[in-house]
């Protein structure tokens, strides 16, 4: 099933990318190829009755300091009894498998990268191709990166062999990184995304007032527009402190043609405890408005041209507190490897919804149920080896 997993997977995926480098969105680093390494990871998410866990393996190898190839295998094992599921369906389990391959090429101060990703589950197939190029300027103090990605997905519905829809996606990204001082680095990023095709969930339903129904409301299938365009701008900075520690900050704005406006701010601190052990602390706040066509409860069936009750399209905020630790070691028992690193990261996330209500409550009038909210956790454990 799809339900609310798409947005969750994006959040988990970005978190994993920033930490591990799995199927990287910014896989090319100007003037220097990524190091030869292998990552073995276990990830787990739990929140709102949804559990997602699984392994991932990433292997990268370079040739003559000009070409670097990589491959990644990633698995999600999903069990869901979220608020959407328990109110309109039943608990389910499924598995998603993702495979990615890529190649990076370095010539002078120019890096180019090409990658392909395929993801398969019982009712959803996703494919994407990405190309990126980056260039150093002004004595290697400035790096400009540009990338383009194109995706094509097939949406199915379990139990209905006649249902099959297509989705197409294009992603445009520009990154500008500037070394301001010997201790400070700033990155400015723009990302534009266009989606076209079947963009809603084939299972999710919206609810509307119905005096003939025992609970005071009934359900009908949701219906989204066939297109969506979004834009996001982010500014990130890192300041290196004299004692090998660093401060990190991010501010990001987002808007789209569905009427959603969002922003988030994040601060982080990295502190070396010993020569081998480093701890990482962070706090992130996120806030968004709801989509123009979203409603928790409609007054009648087919009230609008477009209908949505996905809580990820509602008005909500999140607070994230994260802590992590990295330990470097020399794997003397594995002579083929130069060094190793063990990493453990944990994020606690609180979701609070301002216009999405808990429809599982009984004995209350429709539209007066408690506002929904839940706590979740993300665990990432991985070991890296350089060779």
C-alpha cells in the first residue's frame, strides 16, 4: 500500500542521504572524487502505528582518480496501523526494494555524475535518472553545481488488477558553495520540482457530513490535481571552532502550486570527545500551511473539484531533536580495509496537526474530535569501511 508512506520515505531518505551518502542527491563533489568505501546500514522508523525498517549496502570504487562507480541496495520492511489505516482500512505489511547505480567522472576542476534508481513494491514502481555537473571557481573557494533528474512511476492498487496510473517527475537543482573564511562555509541551494499524472493515493479517502450515517459522516475517494510545481530555497552554513568542533545551521523555504507554504530551521553542533569519538547534536523546527483543497471534514460529497484528507497536506508543525555518535577505528582484523567508522544516530520527532482530527474517537460530533498528534523515532546504525 501507499497511504502516508511517500512523504515519510522522502524524509527518511533525505536523513539517510545526509548521514550515509546512500544514493546521493548531491553525489558529485567538485575537484575530488568520493573515497573508495563500503557502508552497511540498518535503519528503523516508528510512529503513528507505522514501522519501517531494513538494511542498506552501499559500495563505491574509483579508477585512476578519474572515474568512481557506486551501487546501493536498500530495503524497507513496512508494517502500518496508522490513523489513516485504522479508520478506513486494516493493518498491513509489505516490503519495498530499491536498487541504485551511478558513475562520477572528474576532469580538472569539473565533476560530472550520472545515476539510475529503481524502487519496487507490490503496488508502486518508481524509476529515476539523474545527471549533475559541478565546477570550482576563484581559486577553489567557490563551487557551482547543477543537476537534473527525471522520474517515472507506475501506481497500482492491490486487489484491483485493472487499476494502473502513471506519474512523471522532473527535478531541477542548483547549488552554490562558498568558503567565506578559513573557518566558515556557506551553501545556497535551489530546487524546483514538477509532477504530472496520478498524484494522490489510490487507497485514501476523505470524509463528509452524512446525517444518515451512524457516525455522522461517510467516506469517498480523494481526488488531486494532475499537476504540481514546487520550489524550495535553502541556506546552510558551517563554522569550524578552534577545538575541532563545528556549528551548523540551516534555513529553508518551500512553496507549491497546491497552496502549501513551509519553512524550517535547524541548528547543530558537532563535538570531538576524543581523537576517535565524535558526538553530533541537532534541533529542527518545521511548519507548513495546508493545501488549498485540503479539509478534515467536507460538508457534502463532491463539495470541491479536488478533495484531500492526507494529514501531510494539512497545517502542522514538527519538532526534531537528534543525537548521534561516530567512532573511527583501524580494522586490523580486516587487512584489506584502511580504516573504519561506526555510527549511531537517533532522532525524536513530534508531529502536531492544527486541522486534522482523530477520526477514531467515538461518541463525539463529527469535526469536534481531538486534534491529532504523535511522537516518532528514527534510528540509523551503520558501519563504513575505506579501502
